[in-house]
C-alpha cells in the first residue's frame, strides 16, 4: 500500500518514528494509503531546514520569488487531472467539484499571491517640517500553516501562497483526513525551483505534529483554519508565546430570504449554498430564514428540488453530492438529525444514510436534509453541523430575521435575498459576520478580506490582509 511521506528540506522522507496510520477513501470506506504519524522530532527537522533556507528565500528578489510561485501554480495546472482525481478520492467530493472549484482555486491562489507581492507596497507618514516615517514590511521568519479537510488543497494553498510570497519559510500541515494533494505539492515546488527548506510539509495528527508546530519557539506565526474548539486551544497555547495568530474557524451561517427576491435565482443558489461539497464548506448557509408570505411556496419548491438531488459515488458525473469525509463525521451529522427530532423538528426530506451499490456500499453518504419546526435558539440551530443538513424557519419582520440570524456564537457569513436596495445595504450593515453576499453566494474576489467575527475567528485572510499578516511592520523615522 502506498505510503505518503513528509516533504522536508526539498526531499520526501519517512517520519522519524517510521509510524503510519490509515488513510480511508470516503467513497468506499476502505483504506487506500498510509499517512506518516509525524511528531515533534519531524518538526525539529523541518524547522532546521526552514532556518537554513530563510536567508536565501527572504533575500531573493521579489521578482525571482514571484517567478517560482508562478511556476508552482503552472506545475499544478499541468497535472490538473492527477490533482483532481486525488482530491476527489481523498475527500469524497464529486470529481466535477474538485475539477471546477478545488484545484482551479489552488492554482489561482499561487498565481494571485505570486503577482500580488510584486505590487505590495508599504506606507510612509510625512511630518511637516520634522521628518518622515516609512514602514518596512519584513517577512516574519518561519511560519506554521495548518489547514482542514473540507477544501484540502484550496485552503492549504490559501495560506502557504501568501506566506511564501512574503518571503517566509513555511512548516505546513494539511489535515490528516485529506493529506494527499498536499503530499503531491512537494514535488511541484521542487520542480518549480523552490530552494530546499523553504516549504516543508508534515503529515500527521493535530494533537501530535500540529501541536508541536504551534509550540515550537522558532515558529513565529500560526495561520490556522479549522474548528472553533481547536482554534481556542491554539490561541491559549500560542498567545503566551506572543505568536502572531490568524484563526479561521467554524460557522453557522444564516440565509435571509425576503419575499421580493428573484425567486428562481434564489432557489437554485440556495440549493448550492446548502449542499455544495455535501454542506462541508465553512461558507454554506445552514439556517434559512424565509419571509412568511413566501414560506410555503419556498418550502414546496425547495424540498422538491432537494429530494431530486443525486447522491452518488464521486466519479459519477450525475452526482450532486458525494461522500462525507469520514465515518465519524457522518455519524456526527446524523446525530444532529436525531437531535433535531428530539427538539421538535420535522424532517421534510433526507435525514438518513444512503447505501450505494458495491464497491461504494461502505461509503459515507447522507441524503441532503431539510428540517422545519425548530426554535431559532435550539441546539440544532446554534451548533455547527457542517454537513448536508439545513433548517427552514419563517419570519415576519426584518428585525426578527436579523435577530435570529445574529443569534449564534458564530459570525462568518450571511446571505441575503431581496430586490430592495436600501434594505439590502441596511441588513448587510447589521449582519454580525465578516462576509455578506447579497443575491449571490460564494462569489470570491481574492483581493477582499476573508474571515469571521465572534467565534468564527480572529484576523482576515485574502489580498493585502494576508500579506500584512505574513510580514512584520517596522517604522523608521528620519529627521530633516
Ligand atoms: P480541526 O480543527 O479538527 O482540524 C483542523 C486542522 O488542525 C487539522 O490539520 C488538524 O490536524 C489540526 N489540529 C487539530 N488539533 C490540533 C492541535 N491541538 N494543534 C494543532 N493543530 C491541530 O477542523 P477540521 O475538522 O479539519 O475542519 C472542519 C472545521 O473547519 C469546521 O469547523 C469548519 O467550519 C472549519 N473551517 C473554517 C473555515 C474558515 O475559513 N473559517 C474554512 C474551512 C473550514
């Protein structure tokens, strides 16, 4: 069986412990490769390599760094098909999704930051008759990047691309649930001409190798995307060491639908915002609030469309939904359906596991699920499920919709549907979230600030925000 390896100092190497654990294919429930069970000793090796590489990488001209990152982006593009297949197999998502979203976006992430760094500039502050301040923006040194399983290479590259572009050396860890495309990336980086030690990729469990990255004294900043509980632990660990921290955490996003919206556009987009990637996108809308006058019309049309969604193996071109990422996650999602019933909810469609024909009969498939009749403040409507489960709830006034939308501890994304321009701006202004989409969903401009408020995170990724995070500003004053 294939053994994945760590990528340290420009070479693929086995973990020092020589221990591995299983990598399960979600579509079949079968083990198909082995993942290095790395620990703090592997982190030491990666940090030593990064330390050695830092003077080379940080002093290289921006144009040279940029060219290497452009080649890296092109290197993925040349092997697009291999990456798409690998992402789908590792994660369970439909091939079409990996081919249209995940891998193209990873390619864009590298290309975007490769070019952004050329245009990055710093401020100067002139003091009339006194002198001038200018701000240097220096790379931090060695930084840690830790990413989740839902959009594996997409989110991994979203961190390491700006970190590298800004001149840092990186010790990165993809999720142990979906390590494969990050594993492939090492070779691409090498072929692109990236100096050894600049990018180091370690595999293994969060509580082991992830924790060792967060605790390492020479790793000066941590960029993390994952669950809120993990983020809280990271903050507690890294804050006393005065590390720079960027935390992109969980969500429980509301979708607010007013009666005056473009119904057809709203309906087809709401299907996507609910169930794309099996509902496993931090930006998916999981609580849908509908103005009462169109509640019944929406319910009927939405449930009919959801019930027709095709749940199938990820290689089936007809699949709207593939497999959930793991058995444990599938069980967690289904436990929330049970909870919703206990809390008085009615399952309008879905709510159960789907058993496909062999060889997919042990895969982790769940029918897309719509639940109504729940209080806005019950656990089902407050806790992150992160699967193909949404609730629908009517509202009477804009104030009530906002109150319910803003009622969770999270604040990542709010989607609004209305054709009233004034209301759109007013509600967007009051939504407690870092991102608002009006009459749309998942339209991403890589220059915009990305992140959440409340328990959805601290800091912003994207565009200049990411380049600022991965650099340390130093103010220099010159007297006239
Ligand atoms: P997770 O928190 O379990 O794991 C995320 C990463 O952190 C993994 O690589 C994991 O190995 C590592 N990790 C776990 N414990 C660690 C520790 N003690 N020290 C260091 N590293 C550790 O999250 P997950 O289950 O992989 O991902 C799903 C979560 O991610 C959901 O809550 C989802 O909302 C969130 N998410 C957020 C965003 C965003 O942009 N805000 C994007 C995608 C996913």
